[in-house]
């Protein structure tokens, strides 16, 4: 029977003599008003053998505490099992992977596998790898002064072995926090074996008068220094083949060779990688033996539904502005912003093998809000709603985030970005409003009776009052520079526009009605039912047929 050490967090909420048994993790603590049941349950896992031994300063104290060493993969497996049992969130901040990627990660850790994440850019691969430290113990005992985080019970370096042999149980112990046990390296063509594994230090050899074959003259690289930790390599296929051979030896043979001098070190490391699927699967980008030794291959993906994508953007985008302007974005407008990324991933002008990062939606949202903020500051407005023009003002967030194919390059990045925004408006409009272009059709095979009007006639369009207003030669002009009241006044002139916007959009207490009205006009324009002309920050909507005739009249004769 041992006593859990007093810590500041629980001082005063329990007796200092609360006993518990290390092996069974049992306690006689009970719930009370000052120490509720939820905290009791958490306390059971704080009072573990790790909590008891964290004060050990020497190997002898560590032994007497009952500490049992384990490999990093055993450690992560045990902690993962405990987190699964307590229903703890495994990867906070990772959205949309609950039924796809995370189960694969769980299986890999339970299997004690080295693994690779395959996915396009902006799919949270690096964030997932960095989140693996959650499965490590809070602190780890190491022999003090060793570069390779030597296990006090099984040192791998010469310095660790000599310390253990000369001092025995008096060998000093340090405690390594789990954040220091994760290291990563971006694979670039200039990465060398010395960076990853190590090299001979001629200055050390000369000052200590040691031979180059002596282990003491080696300056260890980042991988040996991550012993008993997690080492991640991002974009693995970019690593030269000769460097990949070095990784092969570390993963399978445990044989580190520096300048021709073999040093056998039983490194205890979880090796994890990330890569682009296209680069990873192409022959020649990664050596086959290394690919064979990566135990699990986990495929990441972009958000599969818009709600998950909206949650990601809301989590990552900087939206808490302190400029004195209250920026109000309706949910359906956030959906519209997210739809831009979905439209880009389906665009024929965008290289889909390169992918469209989730960062595009984040940057687009921030730029939209900045344009709203700028307008509010200039017009000294306390509250500002978005406008359709804010999306076009944020084109710079799109052009730098997409890689165009040849046809897209011919069009130009800005034009392609505007087309993508147009497709996003069109798709979002269809989800919130009736189809503006219904067509009379015959019943197809397998089509229900309800989908075809019994009379065979086309029902009147709910947008007809708007189209009629434009057909009389009327024009409505919006601008990023006009005030909100003027913006509303101009749009309310269009017959039927306010009514249909209020009917189909979620406009609480009429807030954002002007945005809804402009969205209807833009949706009709994207369906080729209303003409649109842009000049700088000004946008004018008018009748489509009249615009065509005017264009023909001003065009030069053949």
C-alpha cells in the first residue's frame, strides 16, 4: 500500500493519507461536494505509478518505486486503451475523420505499427502526427546527460552504459516531458545522413585525442536523439533514395553506420510519415523495401460534407475581431463560403491531383471578414453584414491556393477564381431556393408521378415578379462603398425580391435581408436569367434580353 503524493491541485480536497494500491489502481476516495464524482474518476488515473515515481532522482529511487520500463509502442498502446475505456477524445480539433481516418490510426497504435498518412495538402496530416504525443506518458525517466534519452534500465549509448557501470543505483535520473519526445523533419533534397543519423565530430576527436572509430566522437543526428519518442518525416517521397536506405536500417536492422563505423543501437522509436498519394505510389519516389516495412497506410481526405467543413473553418479562421465593428455572418453565408472550396475541387480548371487545401476556405473567410471590417470602419458602422461583393473582394485568397491546369492558365487565375465563386453561388442557391429554370418534361422510366405536373404545363416561376421588373428596363446597382441603409433601399425597389428572400432564407428578425436579396439576384444571374455588369466595386443587375441586344448594338459589324 502506497500513498499518492500531495499535489497542489488536490490539496484540501482529500486526506493526505488516502491509500491506493499501485497494481490495481484502487482508491478509497469518495465523492463529495468539494470533490465530485467526475474528479474522483480523473483522480484514479492521476494517482498511478507514474505519479509516484516522478520524484525519483536516482536509479535506486526509481527501482524502489516499482517503476517498470516499457517500449514507446507499448506505452502508447496502454494509454490509448485507457483513453478508449474512458471515452476520452483522441484527436481534439480533428474534424470529419471519426469514421474514416481515426479508426485506422487507433488500429495502427493498437497493433504497435509504424505508419504513413497519405493525403493531399491541407488534410491535417501534420496536425494528426503532432497529436500523437497525447498517447505518451506525461514524463519519462532518462539517464541524466545522455543525448539519446537512455532508459535507466537498458542504456543504448556509451555514456549511459558508463554512467550505469560507475554509479550503479546512484545514477542520476532526469524526467523528460512528453512534448520533448516528438520531433519531425520535412523531407527535402538537401537532407543528409548526418542530419538524420549523425556524423563524426573531428573537433571532439582532436580535443579528446580519440580515434574516429570511437563512439564518443559521434555527433548524433535527430533520429537517435529522439530515442524513446516519436519521429515524423513529412513528404517522405522527397527524401533521396540513399537517405531512405538509412531509414530502412533504423526501422528493421537497428544498425546505424556512420562514416563506415557500424554502431549497433537498439533505438526505441515510433516512425511515422506523411506523403502525397501520387508521389508515394509512383515507382522510384520511394524505395520498395522501405515501403514494405511501413506497417500501416492510412488515407486522409477532405471534408466529405459541408457541415464538417464549416466546423473546420469556424475552428481555424480568425474571426474574433476587436475593431469596434460587429461582424454578423448568417449560417447560409458561411455555407456559401465553404461551397467555394467544394466548387474548386470539382472545377475543370483546377489540377485535382494537387488538391484544394482546407486552408483556402479559412483564408477566404478571413478575407471576407476583413473586407466587411474595412467597410464598417470607413463608414463608421457598428454592425456590418456581408455582401456578395465581399466574396469577389477576397479573390486573392483563392488564386494563391489552387494549382491550375493548362486551360485554367489560359483563362487566368483571377477569372478562374470568379468562375469558381459563381459555381459556388449557383450550387448554394439551388439548396435554398426553388429551381429558377423548371422545364416541362415527359415522364421518364422509373420517375414518380409527383415529379411531372398532371397538366403537363410549366408552373409559374416564383421569380417571375423579379424578372418582370427587370424586363421593364429597370436596373439595380450595388456597391461596396454605399452604406447599409442605401444598400437595402436600392434592393427593395425590385418587386418581389424581399419577399422571396425572406421566405427561403433563415433571416432572424429581418437581419441581413439585403444580403439575402442580393444573393437572389446573383443566383438568378448564375442561371443566366439576369444580366450582370461589374465596374470596379460597382455591380449592376438588369434584364438579360436587353443586355444581349445592347451588346449586339455596340458590337462592331462583321
